[in-house]
C-alpha cells in the first residue's frame, strides 16, 4: 500500500497546478477528480486531468493514458451523474467525504 501512496505523491509533485474537484462514490471507492488549475488556462468543467480513486488506505491514480485507462470513461460518466444530481440526488455517504 505504501507503493501506491508514493506513486500518488510523486504524481502530485509533478503536477503542481492541480486542484481537487468534488468527490463522489464509485462502488466501494471514493473518487476525486483532479483538475488543472493554471491562471492562463482555467480547468474546464467535466475535463479532469486524472482521478484519485481511494478505498481505505489504498490510493490509485487513474489517467486517460495510464495503466487504468479502462476506468476513465466510466469515471467520467459517474462524475457527470453526480454533478447533474448534486441538488436533486441524495448526498454522498459520510465514508465518501474523507476517502
């Protein structure tokens, strides 16, 4: 598990201008979109640079061209679902608030 955390820390250190979007549940996992935060090119809504997928102490980074790219499209769809239903849907459970 420490290897996954180290990989996530390394990724974040190489992508300094990234902010966390609104977390949402993805099965048993908590997913947090990582949005590029550059003054000259603000992040477009719905266009994350990567996702942090976490379950307990395990953290994985999902990128469009990374090892877990098969999860990219389902995570985008799930993120869109939670964004559209943020006001009408029920709130994310407490376990999703903290990862």
